[in-house]
């Protein structure tokens, strides 16, 4: 009996099937399908995941089990989904947001994707390489937002009425989408000269922050994410060079 239970909960394929079934159940529930059977199955899936973690900790040992970052991720995801075990909390506003976190259970499927660990590793390296640029860009956004808030909070309060609004507006401008609405609003609320000055200044901010800054970060990310392909190409080129060297030596002989 014990071996059957362990094989069931240690079988990653079976665990994946339960995760997918649970995702379909949550999909139906969020689609306003009210059914006691679905609620019961959702609770059963959550209990299954809790028992799965307990059995794996007993089987591998807590230390060995928690050495793997994916296992830590599983523990956190299952822990934040535990409020779904209490259906009575559905009517309490303060617990509805916590119960919504049960949707995160489906994110456990990430570990079953081929080479996802490699992708995550390259993402971490890319974040380290772009950390300085990101910090500089965030600092630039913060300083620019404070200046704009100080100068324009009464002129265009919908964009710069508070520090947080100002930060969001500058960040929104760096995404390039709809950036022209901001200087146009300033021009409409001020004189012609101030309007032209705003258009020039915000155009420069767009160029240096939205185009150059974001493009630089994107290029570093792309270069790091495809570094595996570059390594393969370099190895193939080295192999070709070695073969050509051997061939040239034979021809000389």
C-alpha cells in the first residue's frame, strides 16, 4: 500500500495530469460555472498537492527536497493556494484575493517544459548584465518624474498631479505608445512657447529613454537568451577549422 501511494505521488506525469485537470476546473469556476462538484474537485486537487509535498519530503528528506529551487517554488505556490480549502471564505472580501491565488497552482507546469531551466538561467544572467542599466534608467525616471511633478502638477494634474502619477506617466512615455498625448496636453494648457518647449523636451526624453535606453536593454536580453545558439555556431566553426587544418597538412605532405 505504501509503495502504491509513493509511486502515485512521485510520478511526475500523474502530477502533471492533476495540475492540468485543476487548471480546467479553475477555468470553469472563473467562467461563472457554479457547481459543488467542481468546488469539491478543486479542494481535492489542493489536498493532493499538499500530500504530494509531504510524501516527497519524507521520501527524499526535507534538506534534499528543498535543495531544488523548483521544489521550493512548488511549496510556495501550494502554500498560497491553501485558502481555497475553506469555501466559506468566498463571501469574505478580505479572503477573496487570497483564494484567487489558487490559480498559481497551474504555474507548476513550468517545470515540465523542456529546457525551461536553461531559459530561466539565461534570464538570470541577462538580469545581472542589465542591472546597472536598469537602475540608471529607473533613477532617470524618478528624477524626471520629480521635476515634472514640481513644474506641471497644476498644469496637467491628470499626468503629474502626484509623484506616483508622474512616475507612471514618465514610465508610460518610455514605452513609446501614446507618448505624444502628454506634450500635446501641456501645449493645450499653456502658451505657445511653453507648448513648443514641452514638445522638444519630451521628444528628447523619448529618444534617450524610450528608444536608446529600452533598445539597449532589449539587445542585451536577446543576446544573452540566444547565447546557446552562438556557442553551438562557434563550436561548429572550430571543428571546421580543425578539419581544414588537417586537410591542409595532408595536402602539404
